[in-house]
C-alpha cells in the first residue's frame, strides 16, 4: 500500500508510505497500482522509500478503537416499533413468508429452500 499525493504547483506526484491521516489530493493505492503509476507529460514522480513491513497498530490506535467501542455501547438503543407500527426501517424487514433473525437494526434472512 502507498499514498499518492499530487503537488500541482510543482507538477509532481509523490508516492510514499501509507498516510496516517486524510488530506486533500491524497489517494491510497494498492501495490499493483502504485507500481504501474503514470503521470501526465511534463510531470515528475518522486518515489519515497517504502517500509519493508506494514506498520502495526500502536497503543494510540488501540486506545482510539477501545474509546469508539465504549462510546457506541454507551449510546441508548433505539426503541423497537410496537406491534402494528412501522419503523423508519420498514424496507429492511423480512418479506411476508420468510423467516429471519433480527439483530439490532439489521435482519439476517435465510435463503428459501
């Protein structure tokens, strides 16, 4: 994986390690597309050294993930519609005659036999 960044003022495309944050004019590319990158005539490609191993998640990444999970768990669950009422997600409900398992706001449908 690599991140492609365009520097329009210098007519340059920079291909380097995967970016850790989003930025305008940056695009993440797989190895195949990073290797076959071409640029417009008159442009230059700067290929920065790529790490030999992908970067592993650090403590900050794991803490951010744990915080996001805690926040999601702390949110109150939406109340289910009462018998005879239709919720805002009526299109997600199982069609008549099909059996399914409801989990949160999604429904898992079994294939008809």
